[in-house]
């Protein structure tokens, strides 16, 4: 059953710059940071219940763009206080934006038009969005935004070798924004999105579906050798912790059926969140303003491939043609490894990963030869 949540406009927005105008403030129930009811927090001292419990999302705007502010139940943990598992003395060497535990995805329906927009979410999230909240733009807050954007582009180039880097980048940047201008204070994290990303829309008639996931701050198994039965996008985690059976130390756990990695969904009651995630239903979002007055003039640039054509391909099994031999298979594997080494080198050259992280991942790849 689809349930529509309407957010009341609140004309008090916290921690925004002078001259900004409030757009909306959306509250979320406390104590629902358990996904479908079965997720257990990582068994690490720096993860406690409430750390990923989203209580409020506020949006305001000024002449330059939009400030999104998320308020969590617990104070946001500083990566500088946590010893890194790879590279340097603390997580701050890799998670340089002042946080490291979580990702917050905000999928925004800017035109409120029936039958318009996307219902998929980014790789690693493993949920879908109700068609009534189908989105045109998505804002992805993550501890390593430059790295996540580059990983996504790299995997899309792997999956679509006929497309150029410029084509892929244009498609990603038209629909997805990874904020780098981020402010952390106490329990609040604020992140900025330029006005141009939303095509001039004022935000007064949007709908949004927001979700919280645990974050991976190191270069993950996305660089593992892609199995022959799956395409690169099928195994991309894109910075999201995946639940593991039992009580793992470094990821969320569960006891029986593997749940979605989504920890919290904005705006839903605890009961609604549990139902939608447990039953794998499409997630409901929150709307404000009048749908009839929403900006329905936005359209993708004709020369840019819509992101849906890249991120929502039909999953197909790779079929080995009759007569293909071991030499051809070996050539395919060698080519994949070469491309992965090249992508890893680019991440290192762009200083998105440090030397220790680079060497560890390079050795993992070379061990597969």
C-alpha cells in the first residue's frame, strides 16, 4: 500500500547562512535506525545505537544554491579520533569532510509530474522508490565524495566501453551531485548544492525520498574481478556497508534473512519503515507545496544520455559463445585487470586514495593474475 507523507513548511531553519530562505523541515521518528527492524550496529566502540538515527532534514536556499541540513540523534563522530585501518594515523586522512559513519541519499522529484522520473536508487542501496516520488535529481552525501563519483564513473566506463569519459561524466553530473562543501557541528551536518544543479527550480514544490546507510571509507571490493555472470554495476557497492550474518565488527549485522543495507528512511513511521523494507516495497517519500504548481519544464539536455539508461540496465548473464576457448577467456580477464589497475592509478594520481591504500589494492588485483 502506498502512503504519501506531506511535510508542513516550517519557517525556522537552523544553522543556515544569513539571507537564506527556508524551504522545508521534515522530521523523522527517533529510535528507528534499525532498517527493517533486524539490523544490528557494527560491534565497534565507535559505533553506537543512534549514530545513524536521522531526526530531521531541513532545506534552505540563497542566491547561490541550497543548503541541506541533517540532524542526527547522536553527535557526529570525528574521523580524526579514530585509528584508520589503512593509511595514516586516523580516518581523517581519507575521510576529510569531518564525518565517516554514514551516507545520506536524497532523491528529489523536482517536477512532480506523473510518470516522470526514476524509481531506482544508486548501486549498493538495494531499494526502489515509489513511482509517486520518482526523482529527477539525487544528492549523495558521503564521506569521500570525490572518490565515490570517480568510482561510479569508472564502473560505468567498464560497463559501457563504447562511451567516452566525457559522455559518462555528463550523464552522472546532470542527475547526481556529491557535495564537497560540508559543515559538521554537533549533531548537525550541512551540505551545499549549487542552484544550477536543479535547473533553476526554487524547491518550493518538490518531493524527496531520503535514506541513511552505513559508509565504507576505504576502496572496497568494487575493485574485485568482476564475475563472468555479472556486470560491473551489479556488484558495485558505492560506499555502502552491506549487512553480514551475525554480529560483525565492521558492518551492520542480522540474524536470519539478509535485510536491505538501508538503516533509516526519512519521514516514515517506524512501522511503515519496517513494512516497506522487510517486504521489499517501494519506499515512500515526503512532498511539500502544490504538485500542480511544480516546475515541469525541466528536461535532460538532448546530447546527454539519461542516467537511467546507464544505471538501470537489464541484468543479463554473460554467455560464452560456442567455440570460445581458454585463450579468449584469459584475454578478457587480463583486459579487466589492466583496466582496474588503470582506474586505481587514476584514483591515486588524483589523490583520492593514499599510498598505503593504493599499494594494498594494487597487490590484491595483481594476486589474481
